[in-house]
C-alpha cells in the first residue's frame, strides 16, 4: 500500500520528526511504500490569495471557491497544489504528523487544508461525507502535546482531546476519508516546562515511539471512527429520529 505522511513541524530533528522516522521504518518493514511531505522544508505557502490563480474568473473580487473550481476544471491549478493533490490521489493512507499548538494544528497545516482540498475538485455539494472524493482511502492524525494525558481527559483542565481533534477529523471525513482513531503522544515537554526529571522523560519518549511502532503495521485493519452519512439524515440534514445515535442528543 502507498502511505503519505504530511509532516508539519519546523524542526526535522524534533520528537515529531522522530515519530516520522518510526513510521517510515515500521511501514516499509512490512512492505508499504512511504512518501514524506515535509511542509516546512518545501516552504509550503499556507495563505490562500488571489495571486495563486493565474487566470482569474474575476480580477476585481477574489472568491476562493469560485477560483478553485474554475482552475481545477481547466487543469490550471498552481504546480504546488497540483503536486499535493497528486500525492493524495496516490496514497491509500495519509498520516498527518504535527504538534498541537493553541489547541489546533500549526497554521501551515491549516492552510494546507484551505488550499489543497479544492472546491469543485475534491468536494462539492453532492460529493461530501461518505460520498466524498477520497472514499475508500484512510487518514489519521499523529499528534503531540505538551500537557499530560490527564489534562485532556473528559473534564480535564485542557478539555477533551476528542473535541480538540474533531475539526480535523470532520474535515477529513467531509472529503470522504475513513478516519482512523488518532495516535496522541502526551507530555512532550519543551520550552523549559518540566513535569518530571530528565531521565524519566527520555525513557517515556522511547516508550511512546515503541507504542507507535507497534501500532503502525496493523493500521489498514483498524476500524475507522464512526460518522453518520447521507442515508442517516432527513431531507433537512438532521439525524433521523429512528437513528440509534439519537440517544446521545
């Protein structure tokens, strides 16, 4: 299988970079082909703006969705975006490796979503969710955070990690991916913050890499996060009254 790793950390030698190395080694060891997409190294521009579109539909008013659709349909998206889309089309599994900064992905990765998942090409009004462009492909997040795991438990001081990752999980499902449960590495200390002594911290980093290495070979057999789909909603887009998930509302 083909695996694309989208890496969003400014330092390749960071712990995030170390998790990338673990992923490449572990996946290649079981026969997968792996490609690394290092957003910082390639200086990916995360800012959507009119100058990215060389044959504007309207030179007086920049409407991103209009330009995305027109340029996709005419095959004239910027080479940078065409390259990113080709990588997604090639991959059977996409892993996003990044640190949680200010309760979200780094800006460069948010901008990657804004610019690469182009309207009219990779999604439209009728091609979304379980009818999305990337149905049949898998995606997952591998995330690091400085706070300990307890802080991100339900009712923890930092809030439930499931809720913090929901926007990205939902976005991936929106374009059709089967979204696998995330790999979250908690307590990655930095900036002088210390929750434990250095030797114990270093040992825990090794353990986290081991846990990641053990999980990677079986990713293609894992059950994705359950989402509702078109057949679950009524004509107003609301979950049908008879749906079993109604009990949670």
